[in-house]
């Protein structure tokens, strides 16, 4: 094995990494890598520090991508994606992350949150040996829903209806339900930057308005939202983001939105859906947690 690594150069390398993630997906996420939609959602999220994208690193063997190290939103995070058979790169990848992906806290100390799969004994031994400590509360779960056939009936309370952004893409309504759904009080501030951010969230090459589901209340506001992504090569659906206005929770609206998005992917051939959460809400609608990417933290 003779590998080299190089700087990430978008947008061409956005597609390079996308292909890598799609090509090496294994059933039940046994590969341990991100799903391609996770990578795409990262790039379209308003919170992304785009100025540091050049710090993402790609490892190649004879021109083939075999590993990637990246942050998600800001420096200080390390995620590691590896082609099977190239596990020997893990120490080198961690070296790189410690040198180039660290963030700096308010106290001036450099920190790295390294995310390691709970089934990756070699990588766990590596971070332990270097003095990392696990922060279990910061871990990233991966949960799965096996799509049934026939799909269960989806019901809503009287006066509520399901629709998609293909039918009504009102960015102000989208902003309101996401603002409220992520537990901000009151209506969102009148801020065109927020609307610009919601528009950016729809900018990914595989974003689909017809798979982005909303529940409309009798007053015509969006009150539940489910983003849905479909990797048609691997027949998987990916749920991100999901939000329900607190005034409308425990009414089955979030379940209806998520299930409708999954149902639509199932019609197109998806067999499973994934979400990066282990919340009770998802377990209650038939997701089961497969594994965790535990967060290991070190200060330098």
C-alpha cells in the first residue's frame, strides 16, 4: 500500500468524496463512514465554516480515494472515513487531524473532538493511547428504519395536511417552523440572512423539493418539517433535518412527516432509512439504533 494525501479542492472534490462514500457504503452502515447525504447536508448548512474547507484531507492510492478526514461545521471536529482494507492509515489520519483540524477554545487551548465508531477497536485503542477522553453526551448515534411493504397508513388530525416544498416553497414559513422546531421562543426575527440560509439549505445537487415534507396547520403555517434525501445507488433514505413547532407536538405530526418522506423514497426503491439520532421520538416510530460515533476529546 503506497498512499499519498492532498488538500481538498471544491467543488470537484465534493463529487470525489460523494462517490467515495457511495461506493463504499455497506449494509447497516458496517463501513462506519458517513452517508453521502450527510456530506451533502454539511455543505449546504448555513453554519458551515467554508473558509476552512481546504483543511479537509483526501488520501489516495494510485489515484483512487481511499480515506477522508474532515470537520463538520467548524474546526475542532475530526471525522474519519476509510475504505475497507486501509485501516493502517488511522494513525496518520489522526496525526493530520491533530495538526490541522483542531479548534481553539475561549481559554486559548487547542482541542480536537475525534469521532470514532463504537465497533472500531483499533481506532479506540489509538485515541485512548494518545490521551483522549470519551464525552459520551457528545456522541453521534446512527439509527435505522427498515422500510415495510406495504407501508403503514399515515394519518393526521382533522384540519392538518401533508405537502412538499415542490408544491409550496415559502422560505419564510420554512424559517418559522425550523426556528420554532429547534426550540426558539416566539416568531423568528425578521432577518434576511436567515432566509438566505434557508435558501442555501436547498442548494445541494441532490436536494429534492418533492422529498422535503411539511405539515400545514389549519392557519396555513408550516408546523412540522422533514428533510429527506435518497441515495438511489444504495437504496437508502436519510432523514435530516426534522423539526416540529412546540405548540403542535405530541399530535403525530412529526411521525407523519418523517413517514411520508420515507414512504416516497420506498416507492423509488429505498429499503432502509437512517437518521443521526437516538431520540425517543425515533424509537417510537420504529427506528432502532445501530451504533454510535463516540466523541473522544483531547486538549493540546
